[in-house]
C-alpha cells in the first residue's frame, strides 16, 4: 500500500472514530457512571465487534477474488458508490438537531456483561456492517494475501478506534457534555462526509 493510500485510510478511521454514535454513547455513559476503568471492557467488546466485521469482509472478499478479479473490481466500484452515499448521508445528518440516544446502562458492573454490551452494539449495527464491506476493499489489491492485508488494516483501525475511546473515557468527567453538543456533532459529521465522498470519488475516478 502506498503512503498516500495509507494516509487516506488513517484519516478516514480517525475521523470516523470521532463521530458520536451508539458506541460513543455507551462508552460515555459507562465512564460517567462508574469511572474510566469501567469503560475498558466496553471498549474491548466494541473493538472485537469491529474486528469481527473486518474478518467477515476479508473472507468474503478473498472468496470473490478467487472466483473473478473482475467481480472484485465490481465490488470496489460498488463499495465506492456506497461510501459516496454514506458521505452524503453524513452531511444530511449534520443538518439535524438531534443526537443519538444514550443507551441505558445495565445494572450489573460485571466485566463480561459490559464487554458483551460493547460487542453486541457493533455486531447488531447494520451501519457498521455496510461500512466495513464497502470500506476495506478500497485499500486492498486483488491477489494472494488479501485476507492478511485486510486484517492488518483492521488491526490498525482497532488500535485507532480503541485509543480514541480510551481518551474519551479518561476525559469524559471533564468534557462529557461536548459529545452531546449539536455544533460539535455537525462538524464531525461534515468532516466524515467529506472524507467518505472524497474516498469514493477517488476510487471511481481511478476505475473509470
């Protein structure tokens, strides 16, 4: 992978991690109620769910390449269109004045239950699945080792995503209101939308 492509990947995952959503709300609430340490199992579950979707993407993409490289190219173009669509949706969401509801924290403080809540939040989120299957094929080339390359990128995203959530957990006592401010959410949504549209259009131009 070229440095410019890796830079685009890192930019996308950094901005994507910062956009408030269900997982952010879960981390904020757990940290606010029981302290930053209590959010660690939640974060671990969230990242495990993210990696699970990346693994499913890697296996599915490898199977598609084995059948036809032309089909893989079709997947990349279709994925690019999805990224553009998701980017436009992010810009549209930035115009709304509401934010995602905070999920209610469970009564139990058990680490396994907290980790399970984080895991299920990502596994049950169709947006994560759609994004993952559209996103990763844009950064891997067809050929041997495609599963390993995809999973390596997934590990990078997990580290970036997890680091952001750990920072949120540590700072939530001071800035937890920041994540519920409409102005902050709109800026992050627009940044995400711009990055996704740029990635999608770049891939379409490359394969056009």
